[in-house]
């Protein structure tokens, strides 16, 4: 595909963004850069959703149909270990998930779409803050994204270490897991460890609860489904000869369907109630909902496969990749509109340099491929007659 974009300019933009990372809802410089590039391409720019969010609008032809293309902008609170010239200039903050690349690819697509305008309808370019755990996508929706920019479908893309560069992976259903956290506080009656018959031991109840909770995935969830339920913290006591009054547990749950997610939460409540009665302790469960599962709609996933094959080749599109137990707030968009979220190969994940690693860097060689994919997708969804 002949694209009116400059690969070296894209690389320079990506390196600039990488060198100046910003955390969730603090992407002021990043948003300024995005707005500057969009404005220079003659694109209508809207700012302010979720604080630092930016939406560009590209119109072509007479069509009224519209789609959204989304990129995330925020970085992670990590100290970068890379020695290259474009390493982070902000100590303790780095682009360890490739959002600098995502933003750059969408900016390149914006330039190409605005220059050629060879589609019929409206493309909304969504530059979203705060994907990394802060739910910026939901905030943009709550503040009127879909009302102000009505679109029939929305699409996202994430780089993926371990998939060869030049390839894509597209899932027909679940792509990323829903993730929730939980805190459990067990209150008993503490006292001298030499006189356990006079006490109500929260540690013993906690140990029983750990075993019970760890059985949820294996004994509650259909074996043909996938789920993760893990206790990741157990705190109790300070010394050798005192049974504490309180024990605290914490953990995480992950699932690929809303039904399984709900079943896990229900079973957690049931087990806490049962262990409380069995051991005579008080158990307080606090569920901390995270992102829902990211589930592609089948027609939109099929369109993404067509677009990816058109720019990368038929054999370069993986359609049977396993979904990831990681989570993604693009899920909120897919609860509101049909759409699909795809992976673009970032190349080998060498020496542990995977997503969220201090040694990670986005692969500049895939920038133009990502641009070509976005442009092809827009053309296919909004074809000119």
C-alpha cells in the first residue's frame, strides 16, 4: 500500500513520546503532541474528554456512517533499564507497554486518511488516557464519547511481543480476560498461643479459606472454560506466642466471559460465608471490580482479518491464537459498540523484554504496517461507491 506518511518522521514521533512518558490522566505533553500532529494534517481536533483525551475527526465523501479507531497514550510507573538515546527522561516512568507506538501508528493513519480521504463517511481517531489500570476508556464513555462522536463500530490494536513482526493475531471472540481483585479480612479472638482453646483463630480459618478459594477454578468452573483465581497475600500475626485477632487475604480473579466472572464472585461470597460459620470468625469480603473481558464481535473480527491479510499477506494473520489473561480497558468500548481488538506482532520477546518490563521497547519497524492496517480497515468499513 502506498501511504503518504514518512517512516522516519513516525520513528521520530515515537522516540519523542518514549522519551517523555506520562502516567494516567497526566498525559498533557502527549496530548499536546497528538493535537499538534492532527492539526498540522488539517484534522478537526477535540480535547478534554477524560481530561487529557483527544479525538480527531476525518470526514470524506457524503456518507454518514462512522467508525472509531482507538490508541492509548499513558505510560507505566517503571524505571527504564534501556541504554538507548530515546530512553525515558522521567525517572520512574516509562513506556513499557508500547502505548508510544500505538499513539504513533494512529497518528500516521490520521495523516494518511486526511491526505487521501478515499473512504466514505467519518473516522473518529480516539487517543485515550489512562489505560493502565485507571479505566480511562470508561471515563471517556461516561463523559459522552459515543454521544458526541456517534460511531457504529470501534476498533483497537496492541503490539504483542512473541508474535513475529509483520504478523497480526485476530480473535473471533474473547481476546483479553476480565480481571477483579478481592480483599478478605478475617476477625477472630486473639490471645496466648499456649491456650488455643480459649481463642478463635483467624489464621486457621484463613488457611482453610485459602484452600477453598484455590479450588474455585478447578471445582466450580466448567473445565471447558478458563479461569484464574489466586490468593496472592496472607498476613497475620507479629510474633511466636500470640494468636492474632485478624488475618488478611488478598487475590485476583480472571475470566474470559461475564458468566464465569459472575460465578467466581458468587462462589467467593459463598465460601466466605461458609468458612465464617464453620470456624466462628467474622469474614468481610471486599470485591474490587477491574476491567471486564475484552470480547470481539464476530463480523468486526472478520473485517479485521480481511484488512490485516490485505496489508500483511494471508499467511501473516493468526486466527487461532490463545487469548491473554491480561486485561484491557478497550473492553468498555466493546460493551457499548460492536468492534474488535487485534494484536500486531512486535517480534521476539528476548531476555524477558516483554510487556511491562523495564527492558521493553516498541519495534519501530512495524509502525508503517500498523498505519497501513488502520487505513485499510477504514477503507473496507467505509468504502466509496
